[in-house]
């Protein structure tokens, strides 16, 4: 048996779900970094990130978003908001200030985490808000 993309993805999903079930009661949250991992025919490697939430339930990325929003010219209301980005709907889940280019953490409708440039995300978020406002105005 060899690792394939499909098998590696299934393995990563099972690993993250199992670890989250075991660590949830301790307040830890496990995610996969770098797109789910790399595989060779006989080897699969993935980078896991284990995070703790604050007393109010925020992740490190959410804390960083709130702390650095003004510095990055990010709308505070964008955190947790869903919007259309490149034809798909995403929700902003935080800021990764240690990343140079792709520094906004977003999650798609299936729960998969991605990172994107904050300038692109803000532009898409604001464009989506304009469309929503126009639709409300026309429908009123």
C-alpha cells in the first residue's frame, strides 16, 4: 500500500479529529498547517498546531487580530464575518502577524483553514458589503 493524496487527506482528518476529541476537555485546539501535509509513496508528514483558547474562548489568531487590527487597517467587525472571496464564502478567523504576505486566517464553508493576504481579504470583504447594501437598497 502506498500513500496517495486521498489517503493522506483521510489520515490527516482522522488524526485531527481524534486529537481534538482527546484534548478538547483540556482547552486545546489542534489544526493542520501547510495545506494538510506532504506525502511520498511510503511516508506521510504533516505539521500540527496545538493552540489554547483564552478565558473568553479566543484563539491566538483572534487575540492577534484584535490587538493589531488598527496597525494593519483591518475592520474589527471583519473578524468572524463571512463574505465572498474569489467566488467562495469564507469567514475571517484571525491574524497571523508572523507571516509576511499571507497573514489573514480564513475558513471555508467546509471548515478548511486557509491563509490569504490581508489587503485582498479586506478588499473582498468591503466589496461584499457594498453588494449587500445595494441589494438591500434595491429590495427596499
